[in-house]
C-alpha cells in the first residue's frame, strides 16, 4: 500500500514537471494542488525469530536446521499477557505444562510428545534435581523450543524435547516502564533500561519487576520479585565479555498447596475458591532462583568463533501447607478430619561450564559447518519432608483455617541428598554435499556419576552411588527445495541418567529389598517440511515423529519411596505450526498436535497399551491479532485466542481427565511512546482442570481426582511508557 501511494505521488510530480517543461516559455503559470496522501505504516510486534541464540550452538537459519525448532519472541509473549514460561506453551505445537502443586512450579513440569521436557537457561541447567523452578517474563528475551532430542544443546535430555530461555542482554538504548492492575488484586510494576552496545566499551541492561496477586483460592496470596542486571564489555567488535545476575523470588502467605483431591461425584463442583489446605498462621513460604553467569565470545574471523560460559545457580525453597495424615486434606471419616502442617524444603546448587567453537572449513568442493565442545556440571541437591507435631480438628461443613503458633513445630520424615557430576564432549558437522542437499553427522559422549544418601525419621541411612555413560549419535538429511522450502529426515538419540530404586517384593507385595534403576535411552525419527511465506514473515512447519523411550520411570504408588520402570514407550504423532505475519496488520499463531504415547513393554502386563500419564492426545491453539491504524500515528490492535486439550491421560488405564476449550482476548492501543493493553483470560469463565490425575481407591473409594483448577475469568490492564 505504501509503495502504491509513493508511485501515485511520483507520477503526479512527473506529470507536473513535464507540463511545466512544455510550457516554460509561457508567461502564465498555473498552480497545481495535489491531493493529500497520508502514508502510515503499522509498527509490527516481532512474533518469531528466524535464527537461534548463540547459546544453542547451531549457527544456521531455523529453516535449514533438520528438526522442529521454534523461537518465540518476548514481543509475542507481551502481546498475550504472558507472565512466565508456561504461558508460552500456546505458541508451539505439542508443549504442555503438566501436574504442579504450588503457585511457583507452574513451569516445572513441561511435557512434549508424551514425555517430560528439559529446560535450560541460556543453554545451561536451570536445576538438576530438587531445586526450585521459578521464572518471570521480565527476564525473557526469547524462548527456544526444540522438539525431540537436543544433544547439540544438552549433555542429557528427554527424547520429547527441550525448552531454552534466553535472557535479556544489552542491545540498544532504552527505558521502558509498565504498570499492571487486574483481577484477584493483581498488581505488577516493571522497568527495563539499558544502553546501546558499543564497538569498544561498556554497556548495560537492568530489568526489575514486582508482582502481587491473590489467588482465586481463598487465603492464598503471592508476591514475586525479579532483578536482572547485565554488564557487557566489548574489547572490539569481535570480542566481548558479559556478566549477568538473575534473581527471581516468590513468596506466599497462608500456604502453597493449589492441588485439590475430590472423588468423582465432587470433581469440578462446589465453590472454586474453597481451599482446605490453607492455614492462617503458617510461616511464609518461598521459592527462589539466583543465577550468576559469565559469558564470552571471540570471533577469530568471519568463519570461526569461540564461546565460553559458566554459571552458578542457587535454588532453595520452603513450602508450607496443611494436610491430613499421609495425604492432602481429605475427609475419609465424613465431615471431620485432623489437619497438621507439612513442610517441604529443597535446595539446589549447580555449577555449569561450557566451551564450544563454531566454524566452517572446505575440503575440495564440500563445505563443512562445524560445532564442537565440552560441558561440565556439578550439582548438589537436597530434599527434606517434614510433618507437623500438632494436629487441628477441621470440619468440612464449617471450616476454620486459623492455626496457632504450634503449627510451625515439625519433625523430619525423610531427607535425600545428591551430589552429581556430569561431563560430556560433542562434535557436529553440517555437510553441503550438493547444492541443495545437506548431511548432518554428530555425536555426544557423556559420563555421569551421582552419590545419593537418604535418611528416614528413624535415622536409618541408605547410600547409593550411580555410574552411567552413553554415546548419543545424530544423523540427518536436509533438502533445500528453494529459498523458502526445506524437507528433512532426522535420526537422533538421547541419554538420561537416572537415580532411584526399584522395590523388590515378595509374594505378599512386601518390600524385601531394592535395586538401582537403569539409565534411560531414547531414539527419535522425524520427517518434516518447513516453508516460509510472504517474504519469510510467516513460518509454517509440518512434522511426523516416532520416538522410543526405554527404561523410563514413574512413582511406585504402592511402595512409598520407590519407582517403577515402564519398560518401553513408543510415541507417534504429527505436529503443525504456523507463526508470523500474514500482512503488516495481521499476525497469526496456530498449531495442532496429535500424540499417541503408549507403553509397549513392561514387566507388569496390565500396563501394556496404557498411555503415558499427563499426555494430551490432541492440542489445538490459535492466537490472531489485527491492527488498525488511527489518526496521529496511533494504532489499535485486537487479539483473540483459543486453547483446546483433548483426552489427557492419567495414571489409570483408559481414564482421562475432562477435555476443555478456553478463549482469551486482548486489546492494545499504542500512540508514540504510550501503550495501553487489556488482556482477558477465560472469557466464558469455563471451569476446567489445568492439570491433574486419577488415582483409584485413595483416599476415597472409587475414582479420585488430584487436580488444579484453571483460572476463572480474569482481566488485566497494562499501561506502558517508553522514554
């Protein structure tokens, strides 16, 4: 449209100039008044990235990488009102955040293609075992989601996929502030300020956030703080060092439990705000991540660069809530139960360091794009479970959530400590065989050691040491049909070291011993096609996969403290992704997933044919935004979105938690430096299970649902200003 208007103006001027040239000998001059043409271009919100961050190690356009990988921008997250990692799930096929238990672990249990996913921060471990997982949108620059194994990124990882959070670093001069208000006494303030990166010299960036929210559950109140200063020094345009510190801390009053336990007749019924696990007088709970990172890049020339980064993560948490003995609050005896406090304490300290090189070499007519390097991780983790010594009578018909100071007195039920060491080396080569055909070859070798010590209430100590190692190869073919279209075929393997004990039982199902679980292995075959439309503004991808996972484990619900090996699980499915801009005014995110993840081998034959727990068979997401130009360069953008989850499997064979579809919408007005945003979540106020499971005959007879209610209808307003 802008080009059309420019041509009209140019032709009018050309005609005027020609007429003036033909009549310049005349003494009579005419004045021509051109019709005013107003040219205005919409300011697009960046929706996707076409390349990966350097911490992902692969320096190729996403279109040319033989795997389903999508990078989501912070601009898209902000337009959707996203506040943490779990809110990004709607933008990529097959990503689902499963069972969680507190307001702070919403992003801890990511699932992809029927398996657990692994999350990293700038390509490095967020936590290893028992530390807290808490994040905030204020720190997120991009989210890079890799489907399938990612040996090029991690020394280990689930075969379903990985999620990498890229934090904000210096780019250009900015000062942005925002203020949010919303339902459930929601209050949030953020600030983002920084300087431009210089060819030589110092630059910085600082992000700050404070958030308060009362849950829709009675008595549950949360506060969150985020602080992220970054300093970068460029010795030259080709060499720089970056020092970064991230702090995210969440606190709650009156307990943390958000899980409900109901029998089949009572599920999703009664007031949504009922909170049997709250205790007015419980000590404050918290979850905290502190990360310090040192990152450096040196470019030797246009072909080669060396990257080094190290990080230290400290992730403690304390989680208080009220429980009945042995479970969440339940009423097995009718209207009355006896509540006591429960304290879970975890702490994780993880040191990670990486060194890798990227470059290109040519052998004859063949070009090689190489990445090779080494990783080292040491993690010390602990988990302690403690039960209150005082009990409080509690009535379902007349609940009194007030408790006295005795609630804070506890005795330790168990403690588990781990000291883990992990080393790996890897090399990957992307080979240009022909003009349009590329072959990828590579592998990673990993060594793993973990010392584990457990102590029960009686003081009995059990010590186990695990040694495991594995080679994880990768091979792929990519055909570049044209500049906008690629086809690929991928075979990849993954290795997941595991700790845990399997129970050895007698004929009476009594535990008489234990043995170590085996490491977990996964293989993945993937076939896909990628295509960009509208000058690379809109990305589309279609992939089919078959993933085999061996020796995966689940909690042994019959024998406390032990796990069960699943034997083998095969997950098959298809994924479709559409993300980007159709026009300057219209952006689109749409995806569809079908997954069939089934146990195919197991010593317990009753489990064969069972779907892996917490896996939706189908996921459908959309988010559409359209912008309208207004006067004085103002723009109004309208958004609408939908999320649907179908046939979410549980721990019981052929039983599913209820399907749901929810709708969301947004309104955004920008004028010069001012922006005003309105986000509405769950427009129809649908009552649904955000995540959950079914356990038979415990704590009540029949089917029991352990679930988290999805947020009811809520609304948020955000006012931002760019100085």
